[in-house]
C-alpha cells in the first residue's frame, strides 16, 4: 500500500487578505487568511441566525452583511464567497 501524504492547503488560501470597511464590520479589520475569514463569516451568520430556515444554502443579510452583499437581502452560499472576494485586498 502506498503511503498517503497529507494534503497541503493551497498557498493562495493561506495568504492573509485585508477586509475593507464593510467586511471589517463583520469579521474585524486585521489581515487574515481566506480560510479564517470564511470561518468568522460563518460564526457571524450562525450567531445572528441569518441562514434561511427553509433553504439552507441561502444567507439572509442583516444591515452589516447587506453592505458586503452589494445591497442584496439574500444570497446563496456560493454567491456570498464571490461577493466577499470583492471586499478584500491582497
């Protein structure tokens, strides 16, 4: 049997990014890797009960998230990651 090697995380995901003001209101303003940024975003979503009860892949925006979601009231998880990318600087 061949030995399994541990999967290395993608270097691009581990490189710290800096959130803009809109995103910093949710995750803080310190530079952090995208993986941590996503974790913090989910902590915020769960803490504020923003995941849609019926359609679990939809995220409902509160005032802070609406700024990140370009004014949209609700976005899918996949759209959320795309919109968040527009609020970070490398």
